[in-house]
């Protein structure tokens, strides 16, 4: 996600609101004081930009992409996956370096 600096827990919470209904009217967001985040409008705009939600004339509707993304674990799982891939890349680089040093030592011995 381009705007990944947004709070992933709050983004997942907004997506999870669509578990019971595929459509939520604007009034439900405004009327309900859930205390999620102060920049809820920015987060909804980011979800629309990513194609996970669709802005309708009377509210927001979750898209098929949003449903699949939600079932795959949402933003928390995406962050976990990225962190795991980074750790794997670092370990692979360290192993490659150690193997190169070992081969150079064996070559000049």
C-alpha cells in the first residue's frame, strides 16, 4: 500500500466493519463514535484508492478485491509478510557473504 504509514490496525478495523454488510452508509460512519482514529476520512480515501472499497453516492461498498484482501489477513498480515521477507533476504545475504569468504579462504589455503 502506498500510504502504509497509516495505522494498519485502524485500516483493518475499518475493513472488518464490512464483515456483516457489504455496504455501509455515510451516516453510520458519522453517527457512530467508535473512537477509531481522528483521520478516518483519510483512511477511507486510502482504501478507496487501493480499490478495496468503492465510494457510492450514499456510502461505501467493499469490493471483491477488498473481501479477498480481508480474508487473506488484511494489512496486519501484509506487514508480517513484508517483515518476514526482509528477514529472509538479510539472512540470505549474510549466508552468501559467509560462503564467499569461506570459498576465498579455501582457495588461497
